[in-house]
């Protein structure tokens, strides 16, 4: 089995690390480096467990313009990035590069779209991909060659989600995840879904009708409440599905690139993360024996 490509949701990883670790963790200039430290530790752990052929950390727009145009409340309730975190966002590409990890950014779309594109190009090349994220929208990418490493919010560890696990959690196949999100809604993105249609009913509708479009087309077969929810909100539901569906991007397949502990340790020292640097230097000596 070939080693996987690891595609990483950079904004989520840094956000999670920033709020999981205290901002008393400061670097050489007195600025907090908690998000950088947490992110590096997570990636080192995954690298040790899965030995990916390359690690690519993805960034993008907070909210793609076309998604906001489809539904203006999309991402509207998300708070601005704290200044201390924004500085760490700006430093992340240089730090990650020192560890041998690449960074890709899109200004027009979102990090999720890049993650999906990388998983797709890896699959086409008969490779394997792991998507490290805390966003369940990415379940739509899962296949025999692609798994999601779902990073839990506020707790340690992650869960590897394959197609069977998507079906167990949502009741539908990965390809129907955007349809499911449109019906059920997604509070984190500001999508309300179909009024009165929860996750169980959303899965039932999709298992019966095989798509959101067909569920709306056959709404007359449902109860008056569900029929009304589908017909009265048909245009919005179509927009919600388009918002939830990843937009394809053409990206080259990343070349192999090993994690570099030596240069990573040097960068950690520059940022004042001395304990991390010491741990990496020890690990580097062990691998040299």
C-alpha cells in the first residue's frame, strides 16, 4: 500500500490549537505561539503514525464570494480572527516549510476546496490521501482511496473516517453528503436546512429518493409538513447544496517530501519553542544511529 498524501485544513488546525493551548506560551519576541506549537505537534504525530509521502497545509478565503452570493448569511456569524492568531497565521507557511511541509493557498475559494482537489488528484494517480480536518463537509471526499482524519474540537485525538463510517454517522453514502447537509442544515456555516427536517429525516429522504433534487420533485409523496418544507424552500435548498459541494480546482500532484526534523528543530528555536526543539533534536540523533 503506497504512503498517503496528507492534506491539512490549515485554518481549522491553527484555530483549534490557539483555543486549546494557553496564550501564555510565548516565543522569543513575547508573542503567543500556542497555535503554531499545537499545529506542529499534531502534524508530527500524524507524520509519525502514518508516514505520509508529503504533507500539504491548505489555506483559503474565509467565505468564497460565490457562496455568500448564494446565501448572504453564510459564515456571517463567525467572529473575526484574533490579532494574536492572525500573526501566527502569517508565520505558519514559513514554519511549516522548515519541517518539509508545503503550503497551498487560494484567495477565491476556501481551504476545503483545495483539500478536495488534492484528494482528487491523488486518487487519479492511484495514490491514497488523508484529509486532516474538523469539518464534516469533507466526508463527501471519502472513497476507497481517501479517508478523513476528523480532528475533534476541544479534545485530543482524531478519528479516521472511511466510507462505512460516513454511512454509519449520516445514513448516506459520501457522495450524498452535500444533499444531506442541505436538508439537515449546518449551523457552523450558517445554513438552516429544510425547516423541521433533522438528520434522521434527511437520511430517510435521500435513501428513498437518491438525491435532493429528486426529493423535491417527489415531495408530493411525503407528509404535508415535509412536503411544505421541501417545496416552499426548494430554491434555498438548492443553494445550500451548491454551497456544501466542493468546487473543483486544478492542482498539480504534490511531489514526495519527507518531514525534516533537523530544520524543523532550528525553526522551533527561532520561534522560542525550545522544548519542542529539544525533543526534535533528540529524535534526530536517534534516527542517525
